[in-house]
C-alpha cells in the first residue's frame, strides 16, 4: 500500500489557499493508500511566538481538516510534536546535509526578504521537513508547483544519507496536480497569511463579505466591459464556483453594465455557499474539543508505530545504539 504524506503549518486562520493548495488534494488521496497528515506545530515556532496562539491554531487546523472531509478511519492525523522521533531523525539527517543546499532554499530567502528573524530554526527548516517526510517511509508527497523545491531538498538529503550509510530511506516522489492553480489573495499575490491577503475558510458571513469587498480592482467604469484575463474576481470565482457559475460571472464582466461592487457581492454569495457545509461541521468540532483531541491522540499513536522501525534503521546504519 502506498503511503502519502502531507503537512500543514498552524500559523494562522485557514484560508482558501490552504484548502485548494494542501487540504483538498490531501483529502482526495485518503482512499488511494495510507494517508499520513501532520500538523506542523514545531515548524510554526519560526513564526508563532505566543503559546496560546500556537495551541489554538493547531486545534483549529485539526478541526478544519476534519470539517473539510478528512476521515480518521482512512487517514492518520496527528500533531508533529506528538512524534518525538522526528527530532532525532532530523539530527541524523543534518550531518549529511550540505550547507549550500540550505542556503539555496527559496522559502528561507523569501522569509528573510520579508523581514523574518534570521535564526537556526528558519535556516534548518528543510532538514526537519525532510525528517517529517522520511520518517514515515512515504512513497509520495502532494505538492504544488511552487512547493516542489521543498521535496527536492528532502530527496537530496535522503540520497546523501543512503549514499553514505546504505539504502535506509525510500526516496519519495512528488505528486503534482497539474491542474491546481495558485489561489490569488485579495491583492493579487498568492494567498498567504504572510501577505495578509487571505479569505478565511471559517470566517463569519459579514467578515467574509468584507474581505471579498476589499479585493483590488481597476478603475474600469460601470458601463464598460471588465477584463477577465488576470482578474482576481474571475480567478476566485473559477476556484469556488461551478463551471456554470463561472461562465455566467465572466459573461457579465465582458458585457459591461455591471460594477465591481456587484460582482464582488456575487462572488461573496457563491463563496458563502461553497464554504457553508465546511463551516457547519467546523462549528460542531469546535464545540466538541475532546473528540478532536481523541482523534489526534490516536493518529499520533499510529504515526509513532510507522516511525519506530524507520528510525531504528537509521540509527543502526549510523552506528548509534547498542548493537555490535
């Protein structure tokens, strides 16, 4: 049985970019093999410094995944921090990881350029990520085109370890959805908490509409046709709406006689309808925290069972332990 692995960082409220970029692809895989999904709370420490927020975001990610369709009977969902073996493996991997490989990581350079604190955790992020992937003997990792480098680094580290110590790790393959578009944020850049341009999955209706009404648009007069190519509104409608809704929406844009305010209200209504089933389930999980915690605890137990033999092989290969 193939093992699929994915992780999501609990660094803020979940948004449409999280759903279409990571959550939906992961949930679709849970019937195709053994799905292993972790909430990367150790990784989140590079950006979330308040303990109460980290605990809240971590729980919210779990509740969000469950609300959006993750089935704990078919997938393993757990906190990264509940599997301590990941840190020992990260150290074993770090001794074969070239410094230049980490210096070339796009995520590190991007975050530093945005003003993030330069620290070891941020710099060594790819090594811990490699440990996350390799610890569970994953066959494939679903990634977007813009995230492919993360997996390439993990593959490079695994190969260097295998070259030195023997065939310990399975080299995971990227599972790239060619049809997955990058979800634009309210300012046109990739939707990201770092840019404060997100549309939250579980926002209240008024807050959701306010966010959509803030989307950047040009100054085309009401009477004139609106450009569809490159339009944030059109891209988001294509993401959350049906094919028929998208065709109707873009036909109105091309015809003219409709202002951006009305188009945004239409997009907000379609987005509300799309999110309504998820939000209903999310509220239920928020009201039953013990159920979510039980799912996470069981997921961690199963994850540790997968991790134990992999770590033992890595320890034995390097000479760590009591063997002769």
